[in-house]
C-alpha cells in the first residue's frame, strides 16, 4: 500500500506509520476499519512538534478545524458502516492574550459538528471526572483558585472534565459486536463486583453511566522516554481504562483499530493485547519510535511476531 510517510514498521497484527495522518489514511481501503479511538491535538492549545504538518501548529482555532476536516473525511470513508469513532477531548480554555477574553471553547461540540458535516452520526458523549484541585495546581487557573471565592466569585468556574465523544458511521453494522458471556472484566478503580449475569449488569451500568467517575488518571503507558532532548512539548497519554472500555464496547476481536494520532502507542498497545489488529499513524519520530516499542511489547506478551500485510493484499 503506497502512502506518503517517513517510515513504517509492521507486525502480524499491526502496521505503524511515521507520517501525516491525512496522507496515510488516504491510502487505506474503504470500509476497512472496525473502530477508531484517539486523542487529537486540542486545536492550538499545545504544540507537539515543529512540523508544518502538525495540526497543533495551527495559527488559530478556525485553521485547526480547516485542517481537521480533511482527516474527518478520510475517517468517514474508511469506517465499516455502523461502527464508531471515539475521540478524547476537553473544553479548551480561551486566553485573553490569545483570544481576547477569558472563557471556554466548546471543542467537543465543534468536533461533533465537524464529523456531522462529513456524514457521521453523533452517537454519545461520556464525561470523565477529573479532580479540580489537581487542575488548579497544574494550570494556576484563576477561575479555580480559592482566593477568587474570597475576592470575586463571579469569575469562578467548574473544573474541566475530559470527554469521550462518540460518532458512528451511517448504515447497518455487518459484523455484530457480541458478548455471549456478557461483560466480565472491569477497567476502572471501583470494580462493581458480582458474578455471572449480575456482574455483567453491574459492569454495564458503570460503563453506560454518562459520567465515568473512576478512570485511573495515572494508568497510562510511560511517556518520559518519548521526549526528545530539550523537548518541552506537551504529551499526555490517554488512560488505558478509557481505551479498554472503548475497545470492549465497540469492536470485535480481529477488527482493525485505527489511531491517527498515535502518540506513544497506547491505543494500539491495548488493541494488540485484546486480540485486535491495529493501524497507528504518528508524525513525530520520537513518539513513533516509542509507540513501536510499546506495540512490540504487547505483541511479545501475547506471543505474536510474524510479519504480514494487515489488509491481506
């Protein structure tokens, strides 16, 4: 499969591309992807690399979505009908020096509208609880400072949750996602317990809750070794609990899981461990190298190493 990329690595059940996600996805077959899960750049909030192809280098919020829509079109094309894309995101703080005001931008809503504009269906939104004190300490946001309560609470605001936006490809799913034994494994801090059908019901109630209260924020792959020398760019791997739930609910064993912003390979790591196939795209070489290392780690843990063509061509 011919694509524009810097490098490529393969295993029996995975292919990883070091390149531009829009260009790589243009080379993937139509209706070939069982599910996609990823955390995109949060518009121009963080800069991940100096590449002009990096969407995080957009000069403003509007330019980010001009570029992101090219990816949304490709994602819409490659998804199997009836299957889901799960996008991890946040409300983006508006800053006075950059935006002219202090407030929030509805990034999750704008992602939904972007995907709807290319024919995808808005399917749901999970709220992932995060500690406001941790955010206050990390960001120094005046709206979360206790001194603001004392001085002028009109500027106080809630802490920022994470969101998981789910959009679905139109059409009927030709390959039902079945759980003959129900849900047996729980991924989160507060296992609901039970056994048999009762346990499955308990897990489903927790997963179906519109607010996920017990995602373990530190349950991530190691990000330190992915940093370049003198690299101060933002990197924050998606929690493995979130990825585990997504892959369990919205894919079958053997499906291809796509992550167009691969980072250090968290989504692909879980996909391999869960007996799925995976396609990863990552632009930054240092992240790509660690992503491949993490995928190979998952591969070795399940005893798989054969080189193959993922799409069978």
